C-alpha cells in the first residue's frame, strides 16, 4: 500500500519580504499624512478645554462674591499661566493651572500710560459684592498659534469665550 499524503503540497505559503515592506511603507505614509491633522485637532481641543476651564473659574469667583457678599481678588499670572481667586477672609481660595500646551498671551484691559509693569507680572482684579464687574479679558494661545479670548461682559457679568482671528 503506497503511502500518500492527502492535502500536502510542496509549495510554501507566506508573505515575501517585498510585500511586507510595501505594506509597512503604506502604513507609514498614511500615518505621516494624518499626523498633522490629528495633532492640530488635539491642540484645538486643549485650547477649547482651557478656555472652558477659565470660564468656569471666573463664574465660581463671581458667584462667590455675589452669594457670600465677600470681595474676591482674581490674580492672573501670564508668566506661570496660573489664575488664582481668594476672598479677603481666606475662606475661599481657588487656583487654575493651564495645561503646558496653552499659555496666557495677554490680559485686558491694558495698563494706563505711565504705568510701568512687565507684561509677565501678575495682574489683580477685585470683584465687589453688588458692585460692577470688572471687564477682564484673558487671551490664551496654544502651541500652533490659535487664540481664544475669555472675557467677562461688564454689563451682564457673564464670562464668555470666543475664537480670535
């Protein structure tokens, strides 16, 4: 009885090195083309998230001054990209550190002529209970250069965020 191997062939199945290199090259090309768009999208999300955090921070400080009838000092440090708020009795202290990819580009309103202060020095604003709300504007920028302005409307006292051109 002859022995036969049913289904066995001498052909070897597999992928050649050239085929694998072509596939790896195509994957690398697609990744290289899509990376800038993905990175830009992530930067935009970080910027939007930071502006939303600043709006919530300012809302908290304004609400504290109004509800507790306490003066609240808001300090903005462009050099450190940090916002702090505290009441006079130190019963209320909040700090907001912006992510590393987002920086404070400027604080509005600008200083009066004749007032000499470095742009990196912290700016301080006081919010008085029942008083008018200061027209604070904080311009933030991400690493790709996109800007947003977070400001408090002095008439309504509501913080808002808008994209800057």
